[in-house]
C-alpha cells in the first residue's frame, strides 16, 4: 500500500517534502568504475572498447571498425513483425510532425541607433544516440531521440546499443532504419559513451550525446559533459495523477502502474480532492497488481515510493503538483483546461480521462524524454531545440558605431580592459592610429 498524506494537516508540508527527498536511485558507487573506463577508452580507443564489449557483452568486435559479424541490423529489422512495423511507422510520422512544428525562425531587426541585430539557428554537426539494447525492446527510445535530431537537420547521427552475444530486438533495429540511422555500433555501457565523446577506432567523436541508459551510462554522461553536450541525467520514472470525483478509479490505477512497472525506484503519486476516490484507486491498484506480469517491480515501487495525497480543492492539488514537479502530470478531472494554467512545473501534461501517459510514451508525437527528480522546475523535455544552436548576429553602421561607442568605451575602462577600449578608440578620430 502507498503512503497517505492529508494536505490540510499542519505538518503536511514538512512531511511531504521529506518524502520527496527520499533516495530512490540505486546506491551503487559507480563514479570510480566509470572514470577508469573512460580514461581507458580515451587512451586506447577501439582496443579498449572492444575489450570491454567482450568482457561485459560477450561480443567480439573488430577494434578498428567496432563492428561484429554477429550483428546485422538489416537482417534483424527484417524479423520485426509486420503489425509492429506499422505501429513504428505510425509513431515515427507523428513524432516527426510534432517536432518539425517546433522549428524556430531566424530573425533580424534594426534598432533606433541603426544597429542591425538578430539571431540564426543552426543544427549540431553530430549527435550520438544511446539506446538500451540486448533483449530489451525500446523502439520508442530510438524514435524519440533520433527523429527530432533529423528534423533539426543534424547531418551525422550515430546510434550505439549493446548487443549481448549478438542479440538485439528486431523492433529496435527496424526503428533505427526507419528513423534513418546509417552509422551504428553494437556497443553499450560507459565504454560506448566514452567512444562517442572521445572517438574510438573508426567512430569519430560526436558533439552531443542523448538517450537513456543504466547507472553506468548516466554517470558516464555526467563525466564527459563539457567535452561534449548531453541531454540530461535521467532518474527513475515518475507519474502524478490529479483526480476528482469524475475520474474512473480503475483507469487512474492503471495510469499509476504504467510508471511503477518501469523500476522499483519509480514513483507514482495520486492527488485527489475526494478521499473516497483515493481509497477506490488504492484498491484498484492492489487488484490490478495480481494480474500484472511486471507486478514484482510495480508493487515494490508503489509500496516504497507511492503516495496518495488528499487535498482541499483543485487549487491545492496544483500547488502540491508544482511542489513535486513530476516527469508526467495527468489531469483526470472534469475540466482539465481550467486546471492546466495552474500547473507550472511538469515534464509533460496529459489532459482529461482519455489521455493516459502511455499515449505520450509512444504515439501522440510529443517527446517522452523528460526531466525527472524535480528537474521540471528548471528544465524541459527533449525536443527539436536540443539539436539546434542559436547564434547572435549584429552589424553596426558608422552611424550606429558612433551611437554605441561612448558607452562601450566607458564600460571597458571601468572593467580595466585596455584592449577592449582600444578596439573602440582605434575606430574614432580621438583614438588615432594607435588607439591611444
């Protein structure tokens, strides 16, 4: 059973914040192990990557090409069932349409001083996409990371995914080909992150690394950040459902379990204005767990990290939701449009009784790579903008320079930067040829 909270109680704020601070991520001390692997890959390149792949994945690689005769993506993709291919195609097209609509426009204007100002958007040159591999089948992860990069105009997209003993899910292979991947390496773990960041064998380093992975992959991304860009350091999955008396308890329970089944560290929170709804949902969770194939993980998540919060009204529900800043917020209320403006912090919001979070995971088109661990307070989910850079552009005419120069010169002098000042005065009659 999940823990219960009464948001009208005097000590609620203290108790609930303590609950939110509880450690959910695995406690493995991986930083030192990852650092050694990264140093080795940086020093030995393909030889190190091949060695770790043989050790951890029991797969022999050519140290130069980082390829294996036992992994043929085209052959694997051909094994993907036809109906699953159709579903992947459907999801691909919706994700492409959603993200292409995010493309920003270049802009320029001339201000009152006659100075032309603006900005241009340019795509990254190269991106590395990490995809969980082996028996795990996450074609949606391929699409959510590759398609936005394609829509942004990234020219080189490299996909890596571990293939233990040569195993890779046909759906992952098909999704990769459907998304346009033509550079793939069957490598995983911290060594794959190192190869993407530093280069190894024929794999040339990329500019940014995106995609989910285990604790070793997350730590490796943390350690290479700065040398390359990264998307985020993802934590355990989260869902928060706000429900009123119009909600179907069975549907809400299914939504809560949709994230609980990911991992015992996942978190599912129900906020309700009706205590009877909370009790009905809790009973529905227990009932559904009995027939859920992932019940062991989901049950541990629900009992260790789940919560049912009873609130005074929907205004207070929004306040509590913003305190949580969840990865996913589902508004199972009679008027979700009225509640939406009050939700300030969430990775993604799902409106109404017929918009379960699972739709967003796969086919609404919105991206499912979202901030976790309360990071929605200051960050957004993955999107087209993550694969673009904004360059500022400015041009001053002689008249514009004359209007701006005095203030620029005074600031340069105040900051005691004489070369800055000279670059101004050398262009004025007062500065002469020397800059004075």
